[in-house]
């Protein structure tokens, strides 16, 4: 369903593609509030993850639902105009995201994807971050 006017769409796209998006800021705020230390956009890692927790060897990506195709999410609707063009764009994004996750995991990093729509519920977000960041099973490689 094409529910956004072109002007809204371009604003949405620029927000989703840029760094320091509102969803990303929300995740940073929550992680910071929980007392976790992290770095931003480390370019020496595959996909330059949005948040990097070096001492825990974990990373978090904050993905826009539309641009990164959140499965089953209402924000990941398909545009009606230029459908083929957008389809190939979306496919490239999803493929890149999968490859990035594989590469990071192969290097021993734990990877969490937080979707844009999941950052609206601060309590749920806080819980997820705590679970992910305190879980010793994720990250630090699989051959401990
Ligand atoms: Zn979503």
C-alpha cells in the first residue's frame, strides 16, 4: 500500500538513510541510561554498526523498517510506483544486512537488530538491551 505522499516519503527516506536517526538516538539513550559503554559507527567493522560494545564484543544495528524491510511490519509496505526499482533496492539492502551479520558473527561479535518500530516502547527496548548485552552466550565467539 502506498500510504505516503511523495513529499513525506522523501523526508522518511532521508531520515532512514542518514546516520543519527531518531530511532538510533532512542537506542543510544536507553543503552546510556543503563550504564553501558559503547562506541558509534566503527568503520573498521563490517557494516559499521550503529552501536558497538567493545568489552562485550557485541554490536547493535538500528534498522528503519521500510528501508531494511522489517518482516511482517506495517511500515515495510511496498511502494506502488517504480515497484521494480524499489524491489531491487530493497533486495540489495536485505542481502547486505545478512552478509554483514554473518561476517560479524564469524569474527566473534554478537549482533542485535533493533527495528525502528521497536524503539517506541522504551520499557520493552530497555529489557531487550539488558538481555542481549548481559547474555554471555552471544558474542565472544562460539569456541570458548
Ligand atoms: Zn517494523
